[in-house]
C-alpha cells in the first residue's frame, strides 16, 4: 500500500511513455507519474463480456432495493384492510400518516450512516438486507400499531444505510459510464417493489403478504453472499493478491500491475468531500444549494408521495370501479413515467423540462380538483378520476420528480456532490413525511379536493420559481479554494 505521507510518488511505466505532473494535496507537492497504457482496440465480444462482468453483480446487488420498495408501496393495498374494525391489527386514519412516515424517518437516520463501510460495501449491503428482513419479521408478527412502527423504521434505517453502500459498490466495481447507468437504475428497483406491493397486496392477506416478502428477502441475502468484492476494496484492506484476481476477473484484457498501481495512486490521492457546513460557507455554492433544496420541496409538496401512499383509498373515495386494480395501473404508470424522465427527458434543457412538467401538473391538478369537487365519476364518466390522476402522476414524474437531483452535477463541484446528494435525500424524506400527514388531515377532516387544492397552489408557486430563478444553461461548478478548506475544523460533518 502506498504511504499517504510520501513526498515523491513514482510509478513504473508499463507501456509507452510517461510524463510528470505536480499534484497538490494538503499543501504538499507530490510528483505523480502518469501512465499511458497503449493497447489495441478491444474487440466487441471482449468488450461486451467485460461489461457483463461488471453489470451483473451491480444488478444483483441492486435487488436489495426490492424489500424497501415493497414496504414503500405497502400502505396503499394494506390500509383499507387495517382500517376495518375486524382487522387483527387495527389502526385509525389519523394514525396512518404516522405509520407511513416512520419508514422515511428510518431512511433519514440510515442515510446519515451510509458512507461508513464497517465491513466493506458487500457486507454493508448484506447487513442492510438482514435489517430489512428483521423488519418484515416484525410486520409478520404484528399485533398492534407499535409492531408496524418498529417494522417500518427498522426497514427505513436498513435501506438508508444499505443503498449508500450499494452506490459505493457500483462506483468501485464498474467503469464510469456503466456506473452512471447503474446508479440511475437504483430507484427503478424501488419503484418495481411498489408495483409488486400493489399486486401481491391485492391477492394476499396481511400476514401472508409479510411472509412472502420475508422468503424473498432471505433468497436475496443468500444470492448476495456470492457477490464479488471490488479490487479497490481489497486494496483498502491490504489484500493485493485478491485485488489482482478481481481485476483479471472483471477486466480480462487489462494489465494487472498497471491497474493496481493506478488504484493505489487513487487511494493515496483521494481528496476528502466537503461537509454541508463548508458548502454553505462558500458564497458561490450557497445560491445553488438553496435552489436544489427548494426544488426538492416543490417536488414533494406538489403531492406525489401522498398519492402513492393513499392510491387505493383515493380511488375508493372517488367511487372509482375496481380501485385495487386501478391502483396497480397507477403505480405501473408511475414506474414508466419515471423511466422516461430519467433516460429521455433529461437529455433536453432542464429548465424547459421543469417548466413543462410544472405547468402540466398545474393543469392536471385543476382537473383533479374539479373531478373530486364536482364528482365527475358520477356526473360524467365513472373513470374520470383515473384519467385525471394518471395525467397528474405522468407529468409530475417526467420532470419535477427526476430533474432536481440531476442538477447536483450542474451546480456543484465534485467534492460537494456527495454531501449535497445525502442532504437532498434527507430533505426528500422529511418533506414526504410532512406532506403525507397534511394530506391525511385535509382529506379526512375537510374533503379530498382540498388537499389537491393545496398541491395546486404549491405547483403554481413552483412554476413562477422555475421561470424566475432556474437558469437556462447549466452553472459551471466553481472549485472551492483548498487553502480555505484545509484550515477549517468542523465540529459536525455530514
């Protein structure tokens, strides 16, 4: 392992020629020899095999999102059963928002710990899955609301920690362009879990539902035991031999010594991320920080989390035929529209995408308010609420739901992105808790249309905010001054 305090770092040239550059780390000049590894162009078959060796473990590891996704979608098919007086675990509508919120509270707590790899990222993922298994066991044994609360907060904490480990695992295992795709797909495993919850919840009883997810989680844990460690992780624990074997496994055409030296150099020269307090102190980043936090607020307070939690109840309240089946279709559309937003709409100008999404969401919310207030399902067509809700979730998901998090790369330097991403996840969860409770209070104490009227008001404010403050072009992130950062001692750091 290379010594971080070394003044001169020299690496032997494997192929071709070398050139020396000076790298500044904590005020020390380090001589770095850049290696140029000239090889023939890789055949397509070899490249495909190499990519599959990286993609397959990432896909398998990402399956750990399913138990959380199922718990995220669990309220929609389960609440109507729990509201019944004859239910073995009975709750009131007032308690439903609290039960839903405990999952997000757990996610916040787990996110704060998600960068700490106590046993390596592979075992961090498995540890998180074991935590989710224990949460589902509690749900299976539930006899009162305290079991429900304990189950959901444990699953939230476990997922918040494990998904952070998964992101590190994918980044270390895959090439950068493959890692980018893998990280984008993480949320789709969660959304797929929401779809599974609505389908399985329709056919199974409360206890059978939990038992089925327990069995699935055990199978996933066993599968994850066979996941490989990354070469970088082996080097971090001083296992050079295993690191070389992993490089041969993942990159059969690579020069192993060259890759090992490059990884060692990366580990030695790794620069620490900024803390949230350091980001706020940097004037050039403060405005960008406020923009992304406010966009996250608008994203959540325009109502999408509430409609996912209470989908079946909303459809039943509007007297829509077959609310259970319509809820499945609603979550399926939620999945598809998010996919379109992440992989297609993101290619266009982000301000225009946000503006289009916000304006169309306003129109869809006006339609929803009219549908619920004037009872369109009875007056005109019995499927009116399904159409208005579907338009709402589609236009929300292709823009407001996916664009704000992508602005991190446009607004912040590399050293700030990790902490900003964590902070937005925390804000995302906290705002979801608040708006879900507000929705529950408004819809049960006043009427359903009142809650959607609130969403509409916030969507209108969001539209003006995007027009006035969000720039047309990406902001070039300004690199913070190292001399100012290195001398700071942070008492608290995220």
